[in-house]
């Protein structure tokens, strides 16, 4: 939605159902996470980028997201361990695992059963937005 303000400049208006969606991006590749967060914010989403699982846990508890995009391979606590911790905190949160390569790890296979989806980098912003909209639709359907 575009709105021409009093000064004649166009401003993007937030769509009501989009503005309610909180997105958490947990990825040790700070350039990727920051760019994704900024692109989502430009589209009206409340997006937060953090660069470690530990920072992800803090952000997750202080401002609970509707959806988490979680890198599988990170130093320290990896994405699989982080996934399990996020699900302990909130079993209903939707988590999309992201990886720079296809994963065949047995542990990942089990985790994929409980994830909302799995994407391989480089990810397309349209795929990310599609996942957010799917979560929004589920959330709205559950509230009816």
C-alpha cells in the first residue's frame, strides 16, 4: 500500500495482517541476517536479526516471534540444538530451517518432521514472504 503524505512524498503503509507478524532471523552470517531483516522491515514486517543461538534465545523470550528462520550450522549452539530449545520454550512457534547446503544428517531428518519448512541458501525473498504469509494464514484461521 502506498500513501502520498501531506508533503507529496510516498510512504509505505503497513498492511494490518502483516504488521502483526513478528519474524526472528537467527544466522551467524550477519550480512545475510541483517539484509533479510531489513528487506522484511521494508515490507512492513517486524523483523529482528541476531547472529548466534544465544542471542536468539534472548530475543525469542523478550519479544516472542510468530516465525523463526534458523540457520542449521552455527558455531557454539548449532541450529538443531537451538531448534529443540525454541520448541521447549514455545512448542507452537513455526520454525523454518535454513542451510547453505542440503542436509542429510539423521538428526536433521528427525527435526525436519517438526519444522514448518526447510530452505537452502541462497534463499529468495519471495520464498521467505510466502512462508510468513502461510504462518499468518494459519494464525488467523486458528483465531477464528
